[in-house]
C-alpha cells in the first residue's frame, strides 16, 4: 500500500528528475559555448572539461570585434530587426484591431487567409520575391531586406494581436467612443495602454525572427551593406581553418541580445504567443 | 455598413502587403513551375507538365520527400509527448520550478544559426562536448563527428527541432492546463478517477484547442524549415539528410534551374494541403 506521503515524495522525485534532464539537455549547450568562448585555443582542443582559472581569456572577443567586420554586421542586424519590428507592429496593430472589433463580411475568410500563408513554402515564394525586390531596385538595401523579412512575421503578428484584443472587454471601446474618441484615439489612449504585454510579445517575436533569419537574408543580401549576423556566423563556422574560440565568441554575441530581450518579455511570452489559441475562433 | 467600411480599411494595408509579397509570389511560383525558367537565360518557355514528369523519376526528390515526412512526423510527435511531460513537471508547485519555467524557453528565442553552431561544436570528434561526455561514461570508442555520420545525421536534425521547440510546447501546454478549473479535477476525483483517468478525461480535453494550434503550426514550420538542414549538414553526408526545401533552394540558387525548383516547391505545398484536408476531415468527424 502506497501512502499518500510516499506518493508525494515519489512525485517530487520524478519532477526533479525531469527538471534535471531538461536543464542538462536544453541549457548546457548554451553554457558550453559561452564557457568555451573564454577559453584559449589549446584549452578548447585539450579534450578536458576544465581550464585553470588564470587561463581564461578575452582574446576571442577582442579578435572578433577588432579584426573582423563583426561590429558592422551587428549594427546591420539591429537596424534591420528594428525596422521590421516597427513596420510590422504598425500594420498588425491596426489590422488586428480592425479584425477584432469590427463587423466584417467574410471576416473568418480573411483570418484563415492570413493564417494559411504560414503554409506557403518560403523557399518557393522567395523566388518571385527576389525578382520583385530586384525589379524595384531594392536588392541589397535595408528597405528591400525589411520588406522581404516582413512576410516572415506579419501573419503571425496579426493573428497573435487579434487574439489578444479579443480578450479585452468591448466596453472599453464603447466607453471611449461615447466620450467622443475617434478610432485612432480609442486605439492610442484606451486599447494600446492595456495591451502593452501583448504588443511587447508581438514586437519581441518580430525582432527575434528578423534577427535570426537566414533564408531570406541569404537571398536578398549581396554585400556588406546588408549582411547580418547569421550570415557571418555561418561563414565563420563553415570556414576550413575553423577558429572555435572566435566562433564561440561570435555565437555568444549573437545570442545575448535575444536573451536580454527575452528576459523582459518572459512573463508575458506564452500568454501573448498563444492568445489566438485560447480564444481565436 | 459604415462599421464594415472602417474595419476593412484597417485591415487593408496588411491585405495589400500580403497580396503583393505572399499571395502573388505563390501564384507566380506555381506558374513558373510549368516553365523552363533559368536565372541566367532570358528566354522562358512554357513546358507544361514536363518538370513534374521529371520529378517522377528523380530519386533525390523521392528521398527528400521521404526525409521531410520522417523529420516532420517524428519531430512533432516527440515534441507533443515530451512537451506534455515537461508541462506536467512545470505545473508542480515545488521549490525552483518557477525559475526553471522562466528560463526554459530560451532555446526558442535564439537564432537557428546559433543553435546549429552550438551543436556542431558539441558534435566535433575528440574535443566536442558529446564525445568528451561519452568518454567520461566509458563509451569513448564511439568518438566521431556526429553530423558527418550517415546514420546519426538525420536523428540529429530531429534532435535540433526537439531542442528548439519542446520548451515552447511545455510552456504552452502548461498555460492551457492552468486555465482548466480545479473543480473539474475535484469532480473527477469524486467519481473515483485516479491521476491517469483525470489526465485522459479532464486534462487532455481541456488543452485540446492548444494542442491543435501547436501541432498545426509546428507541422507547417517543421516541414517548411530549411535552415537546420542547410546549416547543419547541407543535406549530407551522401544525401542522408536531404529534404525538400533544401532541394528547392539548390535547384534555384545553385543550378539556377528555377522552373524545376519551383515544381518541387509546388509539390511541398500540395503535401501540406493534403495534410490539411485529412486533418479537417478527422476534425469534422470528431465534432459530429
């Protein structure tokens, strides 16, 4: 007979077992690359886990930041992700608000249509997109990259924000309208202030998708003008004489901004991402 | 009537953009799949079903299709099961779980390229973390570069998908589980249901909506994902990880045979549409 106390102990044991295995599997790769970025070349190749404390070095970071064009790529990545986020938010806040609050014939068709674009193989549609960008003369420009990366984030962003707005009481808008607010005043003074968590999550999503994109940038990029971190990281890690210390440092510098932003939105992230799933009929 | 007008105006910018940069490219891509378009050649001829006919006897195409389906099916199935398990652990009110909950989704936010570099680094022969770990537990004779092994490469690609997405599943399922009223569990307990029965009859139906959304978007994302394979193995070794998106990319941007590449891309779309139709059929039957 298993007593309830024994059962509780057994359960805690199972929970912590899952936690430990998960921590090892999910977190240790990140810790390992961060740790390795501070090790000297010889230490990395030594096949030993530990390095004596005095042998840690900042050399890898110094080299990657001074010898290569890494700072330029970092700036490009930031600039592009920033604009993608701004434009996407502008479109999706307005669009999601329209879908959430207005009676519209064939509304479900629009929602389904926007969502089903997630089904389109990106490798297929990127061919005509390349040609459009080329004909517009925007190849290898920030604007061209931003326009083509928008397709990665806009559908999900609209869907997510629509779900979020749906969960806000309609009385809010009613009250604002009775007070004589027009749509943009209602949106700006009433809806946006109470949707900050949802908007932060949408912004975060847009930023990290653009920051991490490889496929789109590999096609619309031609030179250093628009080269981003994923491109340089791929190049560094695929070179024949691979310098793992520097690759590790570059990887850490690529990851850190996303982790910092993640720490700000972490509390709202899942609620925001899945707002459409909870009440998105 | 005025209401409708305003609503439409608000969504119009998004619709125009999506039309121009997503829907038009899709139809254009499908149209090109019936031609012999080549990036370096000016002349384009309509060739009917010739590209599709060629696909039928293209072994690499069938191999890629097979790998794409294997990767998608096993990654999504494992993510679902392990995500449920993780959600169960995350749900417990024990010391430290809150902290664990807050950091675990970090795997989902970092760039795919970074994930691939991390795992390539860990998979190196000799000084890679995986091999050092194997040596530590006495399995040093299996010391190889894991992405370069014909049998290990495909499971490793699946592993990359699992690493990135399981925490997202776990945290999403947790959110759905927390929305189930406690009184449902109490009612089940009064009816004599044990933990397993209440899981089947209360938890699973309660998170049904979330499961549907998570599985659907991950089937699409995994099947269409190009970056993990391209960056980690490039389809190798000896085509052991070749998938459809990679094949499209290589046809278009390396061989410049855009017409043929587009026909493979169109097949990808058809596969996903078949998945959708089957899925909706099952969904409707269950609803009845």
